[in-house]
C-alpha cells in the first residue's frame, strides 16, 4: 500500500490533524539532521581532515543520498518502525497520540543538544512512540513485542559490532602500515578520512531517514482511517525527508562534533578513518537485517573501540559515562514524556 503526492496534499489540506502530524514529523527529521547527523563527520573534523563547514555540507549531501538510495533498495527498517507500535482504534485519538510522541521527541532532542550531549534520536523516537501507544491503548497492548524485540537486538548488535569493528579495523590498519613512515601516510589517510565521513553520513541517512518515513506513513494511514501491515515508500516522500534532513544537517551541530570527535578520544587521521569505516559497516549490516539502531550509539562505540586498541586509559571514560547515562535515560525518559503528552493532548484536543 502506498499514497500518491496529490493524494497526500489532498488529505493534508482537508485534515488539520494530518497537517499537524506532518509538520511535527518534519520537525523531528530536521532536528535529527541538526543534532544527530553531525556525529557522522565528527571524526574527520576533529582530525582536521576537513574544516567544519565543508564537512557539514558534505554530510548534508550524503544524508540525502543515503535516504534516497538505501530506501529504494531495502526499506526493512521503515517497516519495523511502522509495525512496532499499535495505534489502532479511534483514528482522531491515534493521530493526536502520534503528534504527542513527536512533540516529546523534539523536546528531548533539543534539550540534549543544548547541553552538547549526543543523544540518540532513534532511541527517542522508539521510546516516544511506545509511550504514546501505551497511553492510547491504556495498556502494554500498544507495543508489538515481536517487532519491538528487534530494537533490543539492534542495541546489542550495534554495541558489539561498533566496538569490535573499530578495534579490529584500526588494528589491521596498523599492521598494514607498520613499516611505512607515518608522515608519508598523512595525505592518504586524510582522503580516506573524508571518504569515511561521507560513508557514515550516507549510512546515517539510510538508517534514520527510514525510521522517520515509517512514522510518516503511519500518520498518513491513520488520517485515512486505514490500516496496512506493509507499504511501499513513494519517491516523493524519500525526496522530502532527505531534503529536510539535509537542511538540518547544513545548519550543523558543533557542540555534538566536539563531544564525539574531540572530548571522548584524541584521534589521529588513521584512527578516525578506522572508526568511520567500522561504524559504517555496522550500520550497513543493521540496515540489511532491518534492525533500527542508533547511529550515535554505533559511532561512539566504534570510537571507543579505536581508543581502546591503544589502551583503555586512552578513552575519556567520564565523557563516555555521560553519554551512556543519556542513552539509558532516553528510553524511560522520552517514553514517559510521550505517555504524558499523549494523555494531555487527548484531553485538550
């Protein structure tokens, strides 16, 4: 099941609830590009392979391409997000609950950005939707356990693969270049670092773009009062979501770049390249398997793996502790906000 662009415009102009849902969904996508996408290029900026402004513009372009290309090949992540929660029931209440979830995500992400903490919009999205669905159904029936478990799988897989790929790839790089004067490799790894940042931005768009398109389709079907267990994402939606994410990324998140690329581990160019390649491979595996994972989570664990390859003390564990605490608090915190906002919105509207 899908929807044409003309059908979408017709629905949006005749249904104020859908209009609000679309605005909030695009706001969440914009905030994701603004606060989450800078993780992709944090390492190439911190190693001075690129200056911040051109790196952010590069990330915007490759986020756009990631959303567009990967969704045309494989939309499993979007399907997982769409089927993860149960918004069935009265369509007006369901749309209001969905709006409340999106509002909660914007609040959470903006607060984390203000404090320079690289929170995961993916985890916030999952938690906010889950809290709102539970509020709508007044029970845990709002959660589809068979789909939600993929989130748990993704969390575990991304932690292990992110750290393991980062650790393993930097070790391989060291072995391959151990007999070469490091000064002679600077140019090569500067170019490789830029390519790695582009790959990370592409995979960020591939993962996070699909999550938000799944929410977009959910809102449109709720507005029509119809249900669909599967759907085809239209090309116009891929273009719209990738453009909004790209615009958000172009504004930049310098605080996030500093936290991820500079404060946690001091990286050289070959280490930054290893972290980017490891994180991009982890995101590719997760996308192919249809597991919704956090690009922030993957990137930071890959950087930890690279740092730990020298010695554990090479990692600034106080920064890591702050990030992990934020990740841990995101599920209950954003879930509770989503639940409360859904109850308030359903009373008010």
